[in-house]
C-alpha cells in the first residue's frame, strides 16, 4: 500500500459518437468527461451501428415502430425498413469482438440505447406508446447480461459511475487471471478483493470463497467460469452503505490496537458522520489508509477496496472541491 495500485486496462465497447467521432444523425459528437479521462486508461472499441449499415452523416432520423405488434427499425422520411440489416450487423459485430469488460452506450438511441428508447405506433409524427432498449443495445443486454452496461447519461450520476468503474477494473483483473489460468492466480485475485466483495455482500464473499476452496477438486477452467458467473451476478447492484460500514469496522479491527484513545474516538465520530450521510465513504477510506501506511497491517495493505479504480477517474462537482465559480464575487441584484 506504500505505492500506487497498478491497474490493468479494461476493454470497453463504446458508442462511437461519444468522444470519438462526429457520427450523430446531425453530425455532432457527444461530450463525456468520463470517456475523455478514460482514454489513456482503457482499450476502447468504438462502434456506430447506423454508420456501419451504410447510413450517412448527417442522416434522417430512424425510429422503432410497432408493425403488427413487431418492433421494426424504420426511417420515416424514406420509408426504409432497416430491421433485418441492423439485426445482421449486431449479430456479426458481437460475434467477432474480443473479450470485453463492459459497454458505454448512447442513451435513448434507437440502436444503441439500453433503456428509455421510444416506440411509435406509426413511422410519421405521433406520440410514443412505450419505451425499451434499442436494437443494438437490446442485443448487448441479452448477450452480455453479466457485464457492466451503462449509457453516458446514467454515468453522470456519481454512484452509478463509481459502481461501473469498480466493476470494469475488477473484470479486467479477472480476465488477466483467466489468461494465466492457474490456481495461484485465482487465489491472488480473491485475496486482494475480499474487502471489496464484502462491501457488496457477505454472501457474495462467502460464495466466492467456497469456489476458491474447491472441495470438489474441479479443473481450474471450471473454477474460473463459476467464479465469473457468481461475481457478475453478485455485483450487478451497487454496494449498500450498511455493507460499507461493515467493511470499515472490519478494517478498523486490524488497526485499533495501534491507535490512541483520541484516534479511536475520532474514527467513531467520522463513522457516525458517514452513517448519517454527511461525508462520503472515500473519507473513511482515506482515514484508514493513513493509519495503514504508518502501521503494520499486511492483511489490509493490498486490498482493492481502498482504490477500486484509478484516482484520475474520481470526478467530483467543482463546487465540492472549491473550484466552482466564485459566486461570492457576483453582485446581488
């Protein structure tokens, strides 16, 4: 823990219009501070399904239209039915991509959206009659249900963003250990993530521990497959603050004997502030890390819970860091 954690590069499929190219229907590119920051830290596979099937830039809009109860992809201005060619592209693309750790999709897109994509009863102007995923986004959700899949709109939310980042960097580590394919690699992965798993669920940590114990002497390939399945299912929802408190107290248990009475009292005051929602969990992590650095807690030193993703991706609102506009300099009218 004396040095910075080394992170492996997650592999991500991303909508090409998000920070990569001007391929939106109107020729625009979508700004995403997160994707911009991630470019040096991740391997991206950009894709724009509309462009890939031959639609131009700019182009007339397309819609998901209900035709005899079936969802069809229609371009109202031309009357073109793009359903079959889009389905074929989605299948071909997803069949050929290398192993990936997650997806960042364009929100509300009739192709790449993963939710809130409008359905229409007619190709022309009309009120929507429902919502759901886009054609490409829907196939991603079906085929990669255990992977982190988000759109750039939802990733503006701090809790969703940090949960997504935690998962993709963990899955990048898992993919690396799968490539090594040894029992030692699996044990190492599990050991350094014990607190992280506990922050999601004690049941998850225990289930993964039983897989690593391997009482049935299963082949290592089967173990990794089972480990990935349980891990992916157990981390779909973000960590609850009560589970985080359990982890904080667990870590404190290793350190309390080396702390003074005043330090222990201060810790309990800060823990209560976190419990009451007055400070984020990162404050508690920083406090514990400081004590780990000065003390002797090898069981904690390499735990990924303290740094689940690179510090460069910790995005706070400018006002929260004292870097917002100087509102006190403005005149009150």
